[in-house]
C-alpha cells in the first residue's frame, strides 16, 4: 500500500513539474513576441506651414536691377562702331585666314612667319618691304590676299601723286590672283603646287593683264572702293571677265603636261 501511494505521489509531482515548465515556456514565448513587436506609431499632429507671402520688390531693388540694364543700353548706344575702312580690312583679314586653312603651307617657310613679317612691316609703313615678304608664299592665294591688303593700305596712306602707282600694284595683284586661282569652266583648276611647277613668278609678271579687257567684276581681291577708284583713274573697261578665261590657252592640257 505504501508503495502504491509513493507511485501516485511521484506521478503527481512529475505532472506538476511538467505543467509548471509548460506554463513557463508559454510565458517566455509571449514575452519574446512582445519584445520583437515594434512600438505603435504616435498620433502626433503636425501643424501645416502657411506659405510665405510673396514680397513685392522694393523700389531700391528695382532701381538696382534697372541701373545695370540702363548702363548697358547707354554703352551700346554711345559706343561708336568700327570705321568702314577698318571693318573692311578686318573682313579681308578673316578671308585671308580662311584661305590659309584651305591652302597647304609653303615649303619655303613655316606658315605664318612671312605673314607676321609682312604685317609688322606694314604697320611700320614700309610697304615695299612688306610686299616683298609676301613673295615667300607665292603662288598661294593667301600670299596675294595679304599683298592686296598691304597695297590698299599703302594707297590710302599715299599722296595724290603716288596713289595711282599703288592702285596699279593692287590691280596687278588682283589680276594675277584671278589668273592663277579663278575657277573657270573648261579650264584646268591647278593647285598651288602644280602652279609653282608650271610657272615662275617672273613669267607671271610678264603676262599682260589689261584693265580694258578684264575690268574689275571678276577680281575677288578688289572691293567696291578699289573698283570705284580704278574706274575714276582709268575709265570704264570694255569687258568684264576672269583673267584665267582671258588666258585660258596657258592652262590647256598640252601646256600643263
């Protein structure tokens, strides 16, 4: 009887311990879930911000803004524009620079050296030496263009007695450039390297380029002022044509072979 009672007591004790452990385990799981769960959001009312009222610019601000604009307008109105002759020479210089990019540099001198020398001599008023400096670039078009700018400047600075000589020099330069570099249908268009092999500067200088047969309309190096001065000096030409068309026989295939 005592043994049976002991077994019952032991079984009851084991059940009690298992129940306590089971309850403790459940409680631990609940506590773990509560710790992992985030806190609920707080119901906080955020006050709405009222938009700032646009402030109208003050008279002082309007004045400070208007003053620079007024100064710019006054400067643009009162600043004198370039003189016609300076503007014309600037366009010619830009045209010369464009031709320098199209033509290959002369094998005799590095590109730009002769031009800098010619420009420096022109600024010093030594026009003859400046023209001689341009001979380095012969027969390139840019050499004729720079020489024409020098001759034109010399004609403007010359006295009445010597102006006609400089206009004659300017016309000769324009006519030679027309002879060598104009594009005429049916006439071969030779590059400057081929021209230097076909002709010499002395040979070109001996070719007749008469004003009465060539005129000025096909001379790309002459501007309107040049043409007007030459007409006043020599009268209206009988014809207007390119110097290359006038001497097309010099460029026939049999002549260039």
